[in-house]
């Protein structure tokens, strides 16, 4: 699982970032360090995403979506991305859930070649065992 406070997705050039399945102002909930000012950000529905050539050299660098959305969930999107040869990074964003590793492991099992992570937004800090 990605720790958003310690992992600012950095690269030397502007990235093509595609946001899928965000409704209304939900895209604004993405941490600012995940999408930089110089990045080219596009929003897509699952239908318009299918029209992109995800294996093209100009394919998105990063695709961001909610784990659960009204149009497509992270599992279905991950499988679609793998089937279409997407070589970039896929990040699924969620509010705190009981066990995000279950979601991560299920997606990793069905889309093993995908560079995938879950970003848990907000919530209580992790407790350490004593």
C-alpha cells in the first residue's frame, strides 16, 4: 500500500495523468503531491478510456481512479488495463477500509503485470503492536 505522505510520485518530465470514474468534485480529493502543476491531467469515463490506445508510447503515465465508483470499480479497471497492455502506473484511491490489502491482493492476482497500488486517504494513523 502506498504511503501518500512519503511517496510523492516524482519524475523529470510532465506526465500524462488520466483520472477515471471521479464524479463531481471527487477528483479534488486527490492529494496535491500525486498530480503536479506541470502534469497533463485528463478525466475520462470507463467508456472513453476504452477508446485510448493504452499500449501506445503516448499512453498515460498514470491512471487514477476511486476503488469504487458509479461507472467502474478498481478490479474491473485493472483487468481492462492489463488486457490492453497498459505499461504505466495505476493508483486506486479509497477512504479508509478495514483491510485494503485484501483489495490489493485480489487485483494483483487478476492483473499481475500491472504496476498497481491502493492509496488510502485520511483516517486514523496505523497502530503499532506493543
